C-alpha cells in the first residue's frame, strides 16, 4: 500500500491560549443566555436539571475568567496568584479591566466558592441574580480583554504556549 503525501503547504499556526479561552467563554455565555429562564420565579420553579445547568454555566464562566487572568499574568512575567479574586485586581491595576468589572467578579468569585462548597447551600434566587449579572459583566470582561490585546504589544507565540 502506498502512502499519499499531502502536498498542501502548512502555514505556521500560532496558538493563543487567551483567544481559545475567550472563545470557550463566549460559548458558555451563549449557553447561559439560552438556558436561563426569563425571570427569577420561572428559574426557582424550574426543574432540577435547569438549576444544575445554570450552576455549571456560572462556575465555568467564572473559572474561565480566572484562567484568562492567570494566563495573562504568566505571559507578562508574573506568577498567578493563589486566590482567584487576586487575578482580577492584577488585571484592574494594569488597566485591562475597569473597576465595575473588578467589583462584580470579586462578588462572583465569592459566589463561586460558596456554590462549589458541597457543605453550603446557595439559594436559587441568588444564583439566578448572579447568572443574570454574569451575562452583562462576562461580556464586558471579554470585550475589555479583547481591547487589551488590540492595544498591547503582548503577543502569544508558539514559544509562549501553555500545555
């Protein structure tokens, strides 16, 4: 059996972990937008599967933001902080995100920690409220990160990729 060679020349491809994480975050925001009931009462009365889905979306979006922060911190020569909320302070101090976004994500990280704690019950009405706000502030966060990269000399090249 003869081996066929692909004659198409491959162009260099630069893997940008922040871009990939932002794309995944956009998908999570879209899932949250499509899965979130139209009002708090409908959410509270929804099936357990809806609650689990929204909970998962909230956790994934907050964690993705933390991952993006940590990636940017690493590429700027820093060490990612041990506490999730500290990465948002770093980003705000460097002008990447605004104070409103910082304040929201400080609250969102506190909620994340309560939701992720198996010994703590996070009320459905509060989860709905944080999910609604996460749509607004999650989109603002992604826009601010994109503007940062458009205005920055920070380039993520193959040598900079993370595993």
